[in-house]
């Protein structure tokens, strides 16, 4: 079960990092006056992110399906909180590495 949770966390972290990257590409396109190139790159990045989300969503759904009784609910809650932490860390990691200070 932990391996599946780790795979989901990696997917979610990468997905949110890519989503943040996509919006920064649009901003960079505006600043460099290459909006058409930026929009094309934005669309490519978003397609990759949404495809990864289609792979990750059934895996997350299986976590909820594995709950057999009320006693398993705290475990599911902890797993979902871990996934949210992975999403936040993906965005945080990207913002720390690639911030626009100009």
C-alpha cells in the first residue's frame, strides 16, 4: 500500500509542478513579447499534465475503495493528507527554484 501511495505522491507533485510551470511560461511569453510561442508551449505542457492526472486519478480512487470499515477511515485520511502535502511541495519546490524576480 505504501508503494502505491508513494507513486501517487510523485505523480501529484509532478503534476502540480508542471501546472505552475505552465503559468510561468505564459508570464515569460508576455515579458519577452513572444506570446504565440508561449501559448503553444503552455498548451503542450497542460496536455502532459492532464494526461498524467488521468493516470493518477484512478490510483487515488483505489485508495478510497480499499476502505472496508469505519476503522480504516483515519488511514485514508492520512493518505489523502499525504497526497495534498505532495501537491503543495511540488508547487513550493518549483517556486523556490524558478522565481521571477525581475
